[in-house]
């Protein structure tokens, strides 16, 4: 009997189709966003040559700003990746594809949370590294600066643990950052398949309302762990720091689960 929920060969066939459609429909935007550093490089060099400053590319701070803007643009673009599902003709054709709702949902999550972010990071860091090798005026690459900053943070954490007899680990904070990024991507993806028009505006309106509501809710709880970091009582300080990291991770994971669940619910209930 054919499994109606998940079948490996059927899922793989659909995933390849999904990847092909993604690349065909969004390759130009992907190149523009992923190669934003290259575009910014030529703009800055041309500007400096025009105004007599000589051949000088953007510094490390400017390149990180461009990277941040490109990452934000990628998040907003997620409203368009599967936004066609709200279109009657294209959405109906998608619903007729020979794959279960779970397989379509799983492919969508893999594409949104793994494939596209990895391609974006690889393109951004590769372009920056190549430019830094070809043009010494740029200085260190973003990848080397991130690596050095991470190592400095690890060294500082080791010193804190030694000086105050604490056992702090930076890994939970890194995990929370990754989960927050995935949650943001899935949130804009969810808004893209829920709103028929004004997808980005709708996403911002909901985000604003949620932030206002969460601020009110949080104000009723006591998160004064910073007031309890008494260096004379390392056990209390350790417990409060661990509680804070656990709370951040729990909220990040919960947000990802809610967005992923909302995407699955939308796939199951979408009608034209």
C-alpha cells in the first residue's frame, strides 16, 4: 500500500522539482542579494575614483553593513518565494502536484531554513573573500574577522569562568541566534503564503502588534536576573545566567515551531 503521508522516492522527486522551480524563478534576485557585496564594492571604488580618493574599496564596517542589509532583504524576499500559492491559477496547479501536504511542507522548510540561507552565506562570504584576496585595500575578509571575534569571545568567556569560578558556555547563545534567524525566515514565508496582497506590509503590521503585546506580557513577569548576579554567590549567579539562556532558547524554538506549524496549517487548508 502506498504511504499517503511520506514516501522517500516521491518526496525526492518533488524536492528536485521544487528546487528547480526555485532556481528558475528566483535566480536573478538570489544573485542580486547574494552578490550585494560585489555590487557595493564597484559602487564604492567608482565613487572614490570619481572624487579623487584613488582606488579604495569599502572597509570592513561598510561591508558588514551591506551584508546586514542583504540579509534583511533576503528575509523580506521570503514573502515572494512561495507567495504564488495565493494566486488562483498557480496555487491550484501547485495543489495538484503529486506529493502529500507533509512532503510539500517538509520540502518548503528544508528550502527556506537550510538551502537558501546556506547559499546566501556561501555567496556572500565567497565574494568578500575573493575580493579581499584580489584587492589588498579591503583589509581582512568578513569571515576572518568573524572567526577572530568568535575566538576573542571564547577567550573572554574562559577568563570570566576562571576569575569568577563560573561555568559559562557561549553555545546556547549561538544556538539562540541561529533559531531566531530561522524563525524570522519562516515568519516571512508564512506571511507570504497567507496574504494575497501587501505581503510585506502585512508581515510588519503583525510583527508590530506582536511586539507590543509581548512587551505588555513580559512587563508582568520579573526578569531581573541581572540584579541577582552577585559575585559573592557564584551558585546564584550561575543559576540565573543559565535560566536566562534557557529562556531565550525556549522562546526561539517556540517561535520556530509556531511558524512551521502555521505553514503546515496553511498548506493543509489553502483553497482557491
